[in-house]
C-alpha cells in the first residue's frame, strides 16, 4: 500500500516531469501569462462542453469559490464543479448523487431521518442531525448559508452548477466550513425565454415531475419559476404488517426576479418553498436489545453485504411519519461603483420546521422510539466589496447571522425498563431553545507578483454568542414517585476566532498551474442538546483545523485534464458524542449518559486526483481517486482504563482509505435525428466505520456491525437527444448489482444496547423524458 506522503510526492513529481519533458509546453512566461489571465467566458458558460453542447474533458468552467468569477483551472485550491450535463452524467438525482464523484467526499441521507444529510469531506463532518449540533461542511444556496443538516438534501431543481470546495473555507465562508463547503448556484432569469420540463417514471412506482420557465417582462425585468413533485414507494417493507418505509414524498417551488434598473445595478430576488412528507427512515439493529434489568428483548438478524433483500420493523402503532417544511426569501443587490470596484448586498430569511418520528432501535419493541420537533429560523446579512485590476483582485466584507432554534423531544421506552419495573410507562421530554448570533469581518486578495506567480492571502474574524435553555422531564405512569424535572440555564456561550489563509500559485506553462495553500477553519462550540441530566449539558468548545495543501491543475494536448493535490490536516478539539450509562441522581435508576466532549486531536493526510479525457470526439472518460489516512492522536475517555483513559486506537468514522469512481460515455451521431449517448460508471469505497463509538467500552474489540466493508456500485444510462437537443429520452439504471451497503450508523448502546445501521437504495431503473425550449 502506498503511503499518503509518498503518493503525493509521486503525483507532483509526475506532473513536474511532464512539464519538463513535453516539447509543446516550451513557451515563454509572457505567453503563459497571456493565456492564464485571459478573461473568463460569460457566467452562463460553465459547462465543459463544445460548441454543439457535447461533453468534453477540457472546456472552460467558471466558478465563484473565491466570491469572484474565475476559471476553475486558475483557482489554487481543490474544487469539483458540476453543471447540468455533468450531473446527468454522474446520474445525480439529489445532493447525495455527488457520492463518489468527488474525492474523499461522504454524502448520504442522514440516519433516521428522510430530510437530513450526513456530509464529511476529508474525514471531517457532523453526522448528528440534532438541532444543537452544528454542521462541519457548509451548504450554501446562492451564497446563503443553511445552518442545519436537516433540509439540505436538496432536489436539483433548476441548478446551474454545484461547486464542492474541499478543505477548510474559514476565510471567505466562516464558521462551520471546517471540512469544506458545497455551493448550489441557481439559474437566474434573463432576457432569453427558457423553458424545460421533465417526467420520470421508475421502480417502486417512482413519479418525478419538474418544470421551469423564465424570460423577460421588459428590458429591465425578468422572472422565472421552477416547480417539482416527486413520489416513490418505500424500499423497505415491514415484516409484521403492510407498512412501508424509506420512501419519498416531496414537493417544491422556487421563484426568481431579476431587475436591472441601470447598466451598473442588478437586483436578484428569490423565494423558495419545499416540503417533505415521507414515512420513517428505518434501519436494522446489529445486536441484541437489552433491558435495564438485564433481560434480552430480541435477537437480531442483521443483513451484511450482498443482495438487497431484507425486511424492516418498527413498534406497532408508532406513527409512520417524518415531515418537513422549509422556505426562505433572499435578495442580492450588485452595483458597479467604478470600473474596478463592485458592491454587493446579500440579505436572506429562512424558516425550517420538522416533525420527525424515529424508531432508533428499529424493532417492534419500544426501547428507542422518539419524536423530534424542530422550529428554526434564521436571518443573515452580508455586505461585500470586490476589486479587480490587472494585478490585484480582492474581496472584503462583513457578515451577520441570527438563528433561533426551538425543539420539543419525546422519548418513549416502556420496554426498556423491563419486568423489574413493571413496564412503568416511561416517557422523557425535552424542551429547549437556542439563540445564536454570529458576527464576522473578512478580506481576501490575490496579487500578481510576476506575470506567472500570484500570492493570495485572507483573514476572517468571527465573534459568536449562544444562549441556551432547556428542561428535561421523566415520567413513570405507574411509578409517579420517580417523576423528575431538570432545568438547565447555562451562562451564555461566547467564542471568537481568527482564521487566516495564504496560497501561492505558479502558472508554469499556459496549461499547468502548481500551487500551495495553508488555511485554518473552525467549527462553532455549543451545548449538548441530547443530554439527560444537567451534568451532561455542559458547554463544549469549538473545533479547529490547520490544513496544508499542495497541488496541480493541468491540461495535456487539449484532450486530458488532470487535477491533483496532497494535504495534511491538524484537527484539534473535535466534538465527539460518546455513549455511557450512569445512575440517575434522583431516581437511582440506570440512566443513559450521552455526553459531548472535545475529545482530542486527529491527524488527517491524503491525496486526490481528478481526470477527464476526450481521446476522440464524442468519447469522454473521467475518474476521481481519493486516498485518506485519518488517525486519532488523542481521544480522552476515562472509561477506557485498560488503555490509560484513551480511545486513540479507534477508527475515525466516515473516513474510508480509498474512494474511486470511473465513468465513461460515448455519443453515437445519428445525423439529422440527433444522437444516442451510452454511459456508465462504477464507484468504490473501501472499509469504513459508521459511528464514532465503534469498539466495545474499554476494549479494542471492534463492533463489526458498525463497519461497512469495501464495495462497488455500478450505474448505467442510455439517452437519446434530437439534433437541436430540445428533446431527450433516457433510460437510467442505479446500483445494477443490487448491492446491500450500509451508509450510516446509530450508536446508543447506553439505551438498551441500541446499535442500528442504515442502507443505501437497492437496484432501481427509471425512464426520463425531457423537453426544452
């Protein structure tokens, strides 16, 4: 096995060797700079396509990763970008379709909820959807930050492109981008009339309808509207009755207005609404459930790797429902103050409401049955000044965010106490409220030192406060003397952070750039919203990471594009939710202990390679390769006395050593009747842990059920388009091998020995018709 540092040196050495040995690259520095600094194409020319709309390996892609328009190949950091045709090529239907198409990215439906997304980049993320836990990968829609990991499993509705920024983005994007950021850029209405509609029919009675229409009202005003409705039966049937789980039932609408009162001023207004009314997202237990009195409730029958054939189970009578409503309004004003200076204001209001029932234990017993209702709203305001000149470009701004999150939680566990306590009708409720205020100021600039060398630097200062209040009540219907209520009103949490960034890039040839980058990121501190007692509700501090990265971006013979990088992350004070068991101080009964602590340090290093090749016209071959070596350096846990109070020997979660995707497509030209594109892809992920707690307490024995061994997923498609590309009909196949693979895990062993895993979708086939104008 090649070590990460050696692998990175080989990548860089290989590119350096190519730069030296390829005769066609022997050009002057003036020639290299002239090509490297050419103006980017218009902002709508973001597809890697030729003039006839065919996918190519080397077409220009414009991104806004650094808050200004830049060619992807000139940005000195690791970025993957996907336009509409690229999303179709990787067969992405929603956010999770990016899985495999970006090196070292883990993006799957979150555990136990149909409306949450588990996102890790380079081994850094946050899998818990509870409202007091902040994400570690920022999700942005048109530069508006979405604060929760619920509600960001976005349908790809009228998306112009998606940008995935790997590594900490603290300078330009602020807190909670310690792992990276995912940016959704929506299409904006303009002076051309544009219409598109699609109908998809597929396995499990899938019906998906989407439509968008935009165009001018006058020379100064254009409007657009997009709508979607998607339903699908459940992948999982109940073994005891006729209920179905893991289905889809969502709808959404988005409206946009573009107003240009003057040549130098543009106003963009958007409003969006989405709802999800799905059934439960059900997994499978991986071990026996137990009671507090020591009895065994159920012997599990876990499914391993192989064909996707299994039945689910939940408590009879438990509501089969998860509901979400998510909407918002945003206004962006852009004004050119001079030929070199542009001012921008981004104002946004968002509202999120969820009512989720979750059967965490995934059995017919009432051990880990919960209701979580969340009511969240946020307001954000950002002001930017962007400057461009021949040698200097930069952006500076201020940012404000206020977020209010209230929740009501209920935990039902009649079967948890066992016969010793007469199945005493146990209910625990939690009501809490969290208010966050975040202030930031930032600046980022790039300066051309000499014609082929640029120095970039940035800094961001963030100040944040959090007010938290909660009550926790336990009720025993047959043992009222044990009823108890805790009230927790901690002092206000206050944190501040300064995140710098420095990068240096060299345009070695007209088609090759080398760069090095150092950046810091941080993730907000907070309060433990899952605690059962006041003692567990203590404040925890922010996480920080220092990232060191070097890479290259090159195009060979106008046919092959190669982008690669190596990186080293020093990750400190990571926030770990750990599970334990203690005696309740009032009742004396066994009580789950669910703590969050700043556990210690991690060392994460790795390498990444992205390639796309067009050896002949109409043939495109592409692939992505990620290598990740993540290890704990410190992980303090007093329960692990056999190891000196340390769990550093454990495997970090969601950090597979290898991720790989290989894809290819060929378009057969049918002359005047259009063309047929045949494409396919295969994706591989090596063995990975699905939970932070993945060994037995005070033991090095791994809980194998909380790991997923390496596996391959195969997809394919065949699409006909007419000559004008206004009509298309495509047949798509997903997970053609019907592989059963785990995507996430719940570790709540302190509550009845609960350990539950969740699975990706089985084999599905769909037929999609698209019409464009």
